């Protein structure tokens, strides 16, 4: 029985602990925060989106350039596998109209409690307020409430998260430790990020309002999801999937009437009565919401769209913004430990016996169940690979 240490008690770390425990090893999970899975619980406050129930190839398209890397891992624990796992922990699930899968309880805490109880029942120890400081020779070093502790682990799985929502535990500080060990890391960048917009006072009445039935476009990406007008800019799932293009500096556009083609728009404009104002026409003929009309006027003015091009702008309205919000506000991050630094089992090539999983790996995906699915799948993969490595090394 080997001593396995998991560092980080989020979904990836707990899944790795589950697999190592199932293989018969003594498992300790070290978490820097006073409690476990804080980001997981926060995500569950608005309804825990576990996965996306869609065909495997469609699911994999959401992982972009990392799809080939993640493919075997997600194949072992795909959307169907995540649902089986959750149901096995006593959770009833439902699938929404868009294929998103949620616990019926619509929160993370019942699932987490059942999972922790099972891990505890299998002998997994969880230590909180244990902050990893690196290695002393081959021993893991932690700062704890009881002073500095060192552990000589037979195998280690790092599941330390990315570099957003630091207050919940994902502060990215582990990158300095791995860099000092010669691991070449990809720089962190925001993913699933809101946008900063310096609104005029005319937009204030619309703060908190959702822009629905729109199509967002940036570079080669587009999305039919909605977004919310916030005091600091725009946020929401409709924009989050465009973050890779927006990071690259591609301009952002929105189609305010995605279900109407240009010919229909021209016909309705031709039928417009001379005394009807533009705002009245947008409301009565196109049935645009007040927030859509306000956004149209805001951006036409800010971008100095000529009057002759304003009707075309309804289908491709430029959004003038001040860039992505700060990285710590992003739902997730790109960057971290790249594929080249790891073997096929997610073991660090330069640190035999040390594996990585979850958001600390260099991949990204939009919200909608894809993030959690890959975290669970990479944790599952790393845990199984770590157990296999211990057996071979022994």
C-alpha cells in the first residue's frame, strides 16, 4: 500500500483521490483553504451544471486545440459517465432543453457531502489549511496550523486549479514552484471572461438586464447565448465562449435580430412611416427589447456609425469595449502545465511520480458543463495513471 498525496481538494483532486483509494492505496488530500471544493460549491449556487448531454464528438469540439489531448481522458469519463457517477452518489439529475445536466437539488452541496462521505469511508484523509510549499529533496513540504510538515509520498497528484477566483483557492502560486523545477509553463490568460465597457449614463437604467435572442461574433467564433449588461460591462455565457478570439484582439459584433434576414429588415424599413422614429420602429416593427435598443444607440454613437450604415449595423453592431475583465474575475483560465511537460498519463516528465490534473493543465472550454466534465475526467485519468505507476515502480 503506497502513500499517495493529492494536493488540491477540488473536483479533479477528489476524483484522483477516489481512484487511488479504489486501487488500495493510502490517500491523503491536502487543501490550503479551511474547507474543500470552494469553487465547486460557488458554481453550484446558481445551479450546478455537471455536464452537457450531447454526442461525444460534439462534446469534444468545445475543447478547441486541446481536444486531441483530452480525448482519451474524456472518453473514459464522458457526459454519460459523469451522470452515472453522480447518480451512484445518490443524486437525481435532469437534463435541460439545451442538454445541460443538473442535479435536481440545483446545488453542489448534497453531491459534495455524499462524495466526501464515500471518500472518508474508503479511508481517504483530508487535511485543510495545509498549503503546499514545494519539495525538500523528494519530500513534500506544507505550511499548516501546526507548523511546517513534510511528507515522503510514493506518488503525488497536483490538482491546484488555475489562476482565477483566488479567494476560493485557485491563485496560481504553484506555478513558481514548478518553474523552479524546470517545468516550462504556458502563461495564464483569462478564459470565460466578462468584458469591460465604459458605459454612458444612458445605459444605467439597463444595468442587470439580459440581452436575449442575439448572436455574438468575434474572429471565427460565434454564439447565440445571452449576455447581461452590468455596471462594468458585459457578462454571460453568450460572450464567454468568444474569449479566445477576444484575447487575440478580434473585434466584437452582435446581431440584434438573428432570426431576421437582411431582406426582411429592408422590407420592414421600407414600410416604415415617415413620422415613426427609429426607436419606435425598432420596438414596434422589430420587437427589440429596451436593452437592445439602448445598446444599439450606445454603440452607433460611440462607434460613429454613419446613418447610411445603421440598418446594416442591426445585423453586425460593433461593440466598443476596454478589453477583458481582470483575470482573477474570469470563470476559468487558459495556460498552466502544457501537454509537452507531461507524459500520456499526465505525469510530469521531469518529476517522476508527480501527476497533474484539472484546471492547472493548459486547456480551456466554455461554460455549460464542459469545464467540470474535463476536471473530473483528468482527475480520474491522473488518479488511475498514478496507481498504475506505483504498481510498476514497486
